[in-house]
C-alpha cells in the first residue's frame, strides 16, 4: 500500500473517480505504469495554454501546492485566479473533449482552496485547447460527492477489497486494460 502519510492527492481522487480499479491497482497492489505519450502531450499543451491564462486572467498563483488536514488531501493546482471576485481554481487539460471526472477534480481543488484561503469557492475554470474555457459551478452536492469518494478511497486502502471497474469509452486508453477483468471479458 502506497500512502505513507495517509494523505490522498487530487490525482488519486481523479483516478478513483475515473475508475476505482485503477486506484486499486496503483495504490493497493502497487502496480506502476510508466508515463504515457498522453502525459508528455499534456505537458506541451499546458505550456501553450499557460500563456493564454496569464494574459487573460488575474493570476493569484501558478502551480500552487494546497493541503487539507481536514480531508487528509493535497494537490498542486495549475492556477488560482481571481474570477468574479473570488479565488478560483483553474486547470489546463490537453483534451478537446470535456471528461466527466474533471468536474470532480476541480471540485477537489475547490475544497482545498476553501480550506487554504478561508473563502468559499463558487466556480472553477477548465481551459482546453482552442483555447476553450469551461466554467464549472461548484455545488454542495459536488463537495459531498468528493467527501464520500475520499471515504471510499480510505476504505479501499484499509480493507484492500477489489472495487468494481467503471467501464467507459476511455477504457481503451487505460494503462491497466490488459489486466482489467472488465476489459479481458469484453475483448
């Protein structure tokens, strides 16, 4: 089990929401995968879109480390910007298509921003190639979903039980597709 400080990262939350089985393979079984072509492509796109963000937003901080003792959670958000008078997490993504779990990645950052700066976060911003801007409303239901997800992650680590996969079109690009019972059954 890899979580020596019993602290979750935003990336771990994103992986769990993408598919609990990915989280299980990585953090319970310790099966690591090398960085993919996708992560290298993401870095190139992020550099290009960073210029856009810095020209069009009131940047409070870039690559800001955030930590929550309350949720045993930490992460590095791409940007914190001032948007509509409030501190707002902003993430850059390389895909042109909005992924459903990104809303929850940004909600997780919103929880961290709220605890760090003691200010409510109403929105989060997602920048994709184009550049395309998506404003995401952060609701109490979204926050509660993240809190429940953190509880489920903790339970998975403590009990080391195998969670069910979350099949999606993205399975085809998954690093663990060759060992996933869902994928091997449906090939």
